[in-house]
C-alpha cells in the first residue's frame, strides 16, 4: 500500500476514534467523566500521547537517516561516474566505447529512478535488472594496457566500477526497507484509542473540534513523512537527481 493511502487510512481511523469518543460522551452516565474518572482519563491519555510521541520521534529520525544515506549514495555515485569518465578519457581511444557505455548507463539510471522527473511509481524490478555497470566493468577488464600508465588507469577504473555496482545494490536493498505492517497496525490502534479519549474529554464545540482535527492532520502528516522518507527512491519525496545529471553532463563533454 502506498504512503498516501496508508496515511489516509490512519487519518480516517483517528477521525473515527475522535467521533467515537464524542458519541460515548453523550451516552455514558455523567459520573464516568467527572472528577476522579476524568483524572484517570487524562492520565492515561497523557501516557499514551507520550509513548506515541516517543515512537514517532524515533521513526522520523530513522526514516530521515535512511533518506540521508540514500542521498549520500547518489551523490557519491555521481562523483564516481565523473572520476570513472576521467580515467577512461585519459586511457586513450581504446576506452572510448566504455566511456560511452558509462554515459548510457547513467542516462538509463536517471530515466528509471526519475521517470520524467514526476511522481510516477518507480519500478525497482527494472532497476535490479539493469546491467549497465556490469557491462562497463567487463569492457574495462578486457582492455589491454600498453604501458604502466594505462595499467594504472585500468586498475582504478575497475575499482570504481566495482564500487558503483556495490553502491547500486546497496541503494536497492535500502529501498526495500519498510515498516512492518504489524507495527503500523499497533500504531494505528494507539492513535485511534488516544483520539477516542480526546473526543471523550473534549466539550462539543467548534473550538475543541477544530483543535482535535488539526492534531489529526498533524499526526497524519508525520506518518506520511515517515513512510515517504523510508522509500527515498519512490513516491513523492524522492532523492534529488542533480548529482547524476551533473555527472552525465560532465562525461558527455
């Protein structure tokens, strides 16, 4: 299920919890929401709110770390592509075909990860099946150095190609990391119960209802950000394609 849809489902559950609490306030006897009972409700709601805030804070930190790692990986890949292009251009005419293949592989990667620079879904299967850098590696390995300089350039180019293949699979593996469904179910349950308690305690007026609705929207936004940042190669919030575009422009000269 996509991040927007998941966030919307949780949003609806929280609204339902708030509506349920408001309804229970009308039908249960008054003494259940007075004095000691009201204090217990406030204490339990405060404990749940603290727990949820702690969990969401940790999730935001983890998701942001995952997003930053992917961004760093893309940036490093751009730098390695430029360096690889430099080594191949200095190797000589024999490496011209390999350098062109690097350019094609980079352009293909941009097209797969950022199709039309829109919010279209990324097909990770196609990214996994891409063999551009593997072909570059094989082509560089088949070069026949004629002197120590070419041998050095070939060795460095092979090392960078191998690193890029590893980085590519690292990005793919990181993009597979999703929050466990049972965790989302439990978090949704906590949020629903929490807003049911808020609805039970809140007076039936526009100010209180508006405040709770804004809280629901804020919580939904936080969950949406967590889900989006956990999938930095997909969805609406993607990592920037600028490093690879820059690398493509450099090696294309």
